[in-house]
C-alpha cells in the first residue's frame, strides 16, 4: 500500500494521521508529545516502522494573509529533521483552518454519538488528517 503520514505540529503536541494514496483518504491515529521543541523520536520511529510511509506531510501554519509566522519555523524545522532522519520526501502543506475543520468534524462525530468528550485530546490527530487529506486531494499525493 502506498501510504503517507501527516503531522500537525504544535508547541506541546504533534497530531499524527495516516493516509492512503489509492483512496485519497486519511484518518487520525495518535498524538506525540513535544518537549522543548523536540518530539518523542522513539514514538515517531515506532510509527514509521508500523506504517512504512513513502511520504511525510507536515502542516505549515501561515497567517490568514498567507505569511509565515513563528509557528512556521517550528513546522519547517520538524520537516527538515524528519527528512534527515527517515530519508523520505517531506511535503509542507498550508494548514490554515485545519484546526477549525478538525473541531467541526469532532463536534459532528460527537453529535452522532461516535466520539466522547474524553476523545477531544485527539483533535490534533484529526487536524493532521485534515492536512493530509488536503495534500492527497490536491493531486500531489497521487
């Protein structure tokens, strides 16, 4: 299977999703802790071993005007480190409004009885799925 992992990089948590290029779909899988701008590499190594992605997709936080901001540097640095560590292509995707869309998806799933309040911690992983789906649907993932 041709798969990609997507990441929503925050200062404390990284949301992670897995996507399938054939179906152009993604689903949230987990969150990874960030400490002092350093991810839990053991957890990332385990995910890479489990899923064997051929591409990694990192959300790039931009301002509403499309300009870089402080969080953009964190995402770019993380993407660079992923590429150096795993030697697979790492793509950056505009993540504007991904957190809002993830929150809406969570709210809909909760209203349908599919999610509970305690599942809210996974909203970062849901945002990673949104980011990854954007990349897959843009045709860059095909």
